């Protein structure tokens, strides 16, 4: 990264920090005075940030203020913090019941991202870590996170993200993937049958929030000789129970109508 780029980033943050304390916003000239920048430079930076939703302009006064993108980012961050806090005891209990690693994942920019993990040190160490991004089409958590999305949304995601084949079991045909997600919707849980890693199987279930939307997926993974097909329904019950308990902590209630 060049020194000019770093300088532009610093200046952008100066503008954001200045606007953060001005609820009514500021005009370009006043912003320039406060941060010590020429009006043209301020205008260029504001336009760039406005395009991404971090800044918005009052059309009546011409003043700039922080945009809704900040609310979105803060909301996502706080939701993840709350979700992780509420989920921890249920994730630990699930790991005890299955004797295997347990993950909590959410959907970010067309990929599943691990936001928490409980490692069981008596079993295999899996190549996973908090913050790791994994594909949607060949993982149990990915299928869960897509299971409340409509077909056009799913198609759009896979236009942007290549349907890479990781193992001989990976589905790369969009119609087959849509059929698989339809099955997940009916069952209420998903499996990864050595589709992402050879020798590793996974079972996942959805976490809902108060809006009755899927906000995360809980999963347990292990060697195919431990999480073998005949145990799928047994393990699915454990995972569904953990996900259901977390959902209730996030404000989800059963539809009694």
C-alpha cells in the first residue's frame, strides 16, 4: 500500500470521526476547516464514502453526516457478540454429547464464516478456525444458511462464487444443489457427506432470531467412522436441540397458530 493510499485512509477516518460528533452534519467547507484539508480533497473523499453508504448528504441543507452503513455494521457486530455469548453453553454441551468439534457459522458476503468453535481435544484436530470462510454449496452450515433464501438469491450467489469441486462427493450442478437445499428445508437439518473434506462428515441445524430468520448455523463434524450415516438422525437431534435452544435465547418463538 502506497503512502498516498495510507494518507487517504487516515484522512477519511478523520472526516468520519469529525462527523460522528455532529448530529446535524457539516458542510464541505466546515469539514475541510476541522480536518485541515482542501475543499476539493474533502469532496472527493466524501463522494467515495457516500457511494458505499458510510456518508449521506441532507438534500435540503447540503450537510453531510454518517450513513446507515455504520448502523448496519454495528448491528452485525453486536448481533455476533450477543449470539456468541448466548450460544457458548449450548455449543459446549453439544460437543460433550457428540464428542466432536462444534462450530457456529454465519453468512457473510456469499460465504459461511465460522464465528465460534468448540474443540474436542480427544479427537481429530480439524482444519478450521474462527474467522475462516468456507463455501456454501458443499458444507452443512452453508446449506443451512441458504435454506431460507429464495431461488434467485441462491442463483445470484453462485454466479458470483465458483462451484468448486473439493472431493468426488461435491455437488457442482446448480440444479442438484437447489434440490439438496430443498431437502434441507424439509428436514430442518443438513449434512456434508465428505463433500468438502475427504473423510469428514458434518451435521448442521439452523439458528433463528426473533424475526424468524436464520442468522446462523450450528454444526458438529468428525471422522466418517465416528459420524457415520447410520448415526445421522441421532446426531441431528442433538444439533437441532442445541440450535433450538440458542434460537430461543435470540428471541425466537414457535409459531403456535
